[in-house]
C-alpha cells in the first residue's frame, strides 16, 4: 500500500478480501498459475513467490484480492474488531487497512474512515468501492477535531491509528501530508530531525486523542517507520495517560520474535518488523482496556 520500488527478492503477499471471495477459492484460482500458500501468521493472507506480478490479475481488478504486504496486513488483524462493532480508522487513506477492518467484521457493524487530505479521499473512496464493503462511512476531516463525546463517536469500540510518518521503514518514503512544504516537494530542504519531531508531536497528539474515546477498548498505533522517536518514544510518552484511562499494552502476535526496543517498561509487548529481514519496517502497539470489555460482555 506504499509507494515503493518493487523488490524482486521478497515474497509477494496478497490479502483475500473475504467480503468477495473465500480463502480456499482464492487459493484454487491463484494456484492454477502460481505456487501459493497460506501465510502462517495472518489469517486471509496468501504468500506467492517473488517476481509474481499480479497488478493486472482479474481478482485484483475486481477487488477479490488486495496486494498488501504482510506487515501492513498485521495492523488491522492486531486490532481484531468484532463483527457488529463501531470502529474508527483515524487516518485512513488510501484505505487498505480500512477495507481489511470491514472484512474482519464480516461487513457487520460500522467502520468510520477519517481522512484529512482531500485528494487522498478519492483514493480512499475508490478502495472502499472496490472492496464491496457497504458499512464504511468515509469522513473528510481532521481526526484531532473529532469530539469523542459526539454521538457518532461515543460508541466507537476500536480505533486504528496509522498516522502520517516518515516512511523510513519502506523502500521509498510514503507521501507525507502534514507538512505543506513536504507536500510541495521541498522535502530535501527540511531538516530531518525537525521533520521527525513534528511528525512525532502529531503522532503523540493523535494517540492521546484516540485513547480519549469513552467506549474504546482496543487501540492500535502503527507506523511504517524504523525511528524510535516515532515508535517507542511515542508509546512511552503516552503510556502514563493511557494507564490513567485504564489501558494496558497488550501483545499483538505473541509468536512474533522481534519486539520493541527496550527503552520503556513493557517494550516486549510492542511489535517491530525489520526493513531488511522482513523487507518492510513496521511498528505496532496495541492498547487494551479490559474493564470496558467486561462491561460489554456482561
Ligand atoms: N492506513 C492507511 C492504509 O493502510 O491505507 C495509510 C494511512 S497514511 C500512513 C496516513 C494518512 O493520514 C494520510 O492519508 C494523511 O493524509 C492522513 N492524515 C494526516 N493527518 C491527519 C489528520 N489530522 N486527520 C485525518 N487524517 C490525517
């Protein structure tokens, strides 16, 4: 889902859009042309050999499968929203994780997909249309301005926060839309440290905001950055506030070996993927509030 140069040595991953096609049918269909197997970690994810080019494949064209990397596919799976929940994707475009959420919820409940950038709203709408999901509401606005107590948001049970980041974990950097000069193509002029500070400051505000929604019980914070300042440092700085709201860090994909840098207590809960070994550098933190779960289960 990122702007990156194809790396021929890495396996290709595709995520089956279970709103349109079941995993076994996808395996059968793709198996006619490729050596394809199920991923051992992420449900609905299939692994194909390097060099497979599926861009024009009919199943891609009709939205039955999405070309989505493994690390990127781990994010919505880590949030694990339940069918019927109301879920907020805070920084949604181009929407790969939004439609993954809708598929995990089997089309039941509601996904609110919030996006600030007008141009990227179009891409988000295209992705939603292609997915066939009919329970996604696209919202053009600033996530930071959403009032958590407003009726549309007060029932939100899970938030996926995948904010603008430096993109340092990917081969080519993702476009960043926070900084006007960056969007205008003057990235080279911005001092890298200052840029990272600005990004981290937004990321902290956004994470604090996500944790302030009254009924939220699961929040995932993710980046495709390898920088501690955008990852562990963000979590470390917001953790006291999270704990004051009753949240704790939980462990997404416990069998995954590479965890957070040991710069905070609880870093073993955090998940990192390595840009060399795993081909993409991603970071995932999962916050869970147990008392809300108990209220809802009783
Ligand atoms: N989750 C997306 C996916 O998997 O397809 C990628 C999200 S991208 C890393 C971050 C997005 O956040 C960008 O599209 C950016 O325009 C948007 N964004 C930045 N600041 C925002 C804000 N304050 N409110 C809502 N969206 C914002």
